[in-house]
């Protein structure tokens, strides 16, 4: 599993969903769901995304925005429109005064808003939980970013619009995969831009030596890697690999490998009921004791304590 696949594997296991939102002005929705990642694609009409802090974004047809939680924001036809609904954690929907919406804005299969023929239509995909692996990339994103149609051309939008209104077997799986593809394509496009501050390890994937080593440890963390075996695979000396890897990634190869293994273990503890022994073997530790010692040293809690925590956003 490489880093981009790992970005979405954990969050999907904990819950992700996609809807079509249809509105006729004036409309405004305040979002306080603390979701770590929400992607919005403007299909028809225009909308504003207004964070409590930072600059607001105007979305036109074909534009895409990504909001990185947990900070709240408002989606509206105009920055001056007062919110008519409130989205809370767990996709709970209420009126601004606290009353439940009770499904009053449900318009059909995965469709939500005030009218089906509204002049504003958005596709909205939300990942409800963030894992340690996904955090390694998401934490490098600004709270709110946009890719405009003039620099971003995604062929997935028509497929999503066609699939989202179907009520057929397998729809959820299809939408999950399309949403994953949409997010990965958007993140690739964003991190290729000069103003984006991509994580050092992400940028290092383009290096012919360090990129190969990163993929080796990401794809097979359970292998008993050493600097020597990694250097052999990369076709360089141990000293050259250690120097080049540290320069590009910001930490030595074995330190990165330890962090990757522990991040995988942390997500497995939350996403599965697997035993500590099974997780230890899967991520490259010889025993549950060895994993537990390393885990507590880095995270400050035992694996069992980590598994018992419930963290939203």
C-alpha cells in the first residue's frame, strides 16, 4: 500500500459518504461536522465557501474545493446569506435554532437540498475520520483550498453525477471508489502547484533513488529492511542512500520506516479487531511486546489505550 492509497484506506474504513446538493438562492449551510476531509465539486451554478478564519472561496462550474477539518465553514450562494441549516458531527442536520431537520431536505437517492431543479448543484464527498497514515498527507494541506476549472479538468464528474442518483446494488462501493479517485487526482494536482507545501516525503517520491526506497517500505513494511538491503535495491551505497534520503525526506531511512510502521499499526488498532500480535507481524515487528514498546515511546500511550480512544476529526 503506497502513501496515497493509505491516505484513504483508513478513513474509508471508518466512514465516508457522498451526496448531491441542490439549491435555489438564497441558500446557506453551516458545516460544523469536524470531518477531516471534505471535497466539493461545483457542477452547476456558483457558490461561496466561507471559513470562520481565512479567505473565502468562490466556486464556479468545474471548480473543486477541499476543506480540511476540523474548522467550521459556510457554503452559500452569497457571503451575506444567513445559514438555513447546520451540519453537525455524524452527519446530523439541524436548523440554526437547534431543531432537527427530520429529513425535510432529503430529495431522493443521495440528494439533499431545497429543490431538485435548483440552479446550484454540488457534489460533496466527506471522510468522517482521520487516521495516522492519512494525517501524514492531510496535515500538509491548508484548511481550505481550491482548484479552478482553468487549471483542473477532472473526467470523473460526469460518472459521479450519473452514479449518485442510482439506487442499485453496489452503488456504495462504486461511489466510494470514484470518490477516492477524485480525491487522489485532486491532491496530485494540488501538490504539483508551486504554492503547495507538499510533505518532504511526497516530493521525494519523484527522486529515482529515494522514491524507490519509499515505495519499497510503504508497500512491504513487514520486510526486515536495513539500510544495506534498501541501498542494494536502489543501486547505491549505504552512505549515499542515508545521505540522500535524509536530505530529501528530513529524517534517516530507518526513522521513516519506524514512523510508517507505527502509523499503520495505529490505524489497524482503530480499524480492526486484530490482535496486537497479528498487527505486529503485519507491520514488521517480531512480537506484540516489541510493537507495544515502540508504540508507547512514540505515541505516549499503549496500543490498548490507543485502541480505546475515539477521536473525531
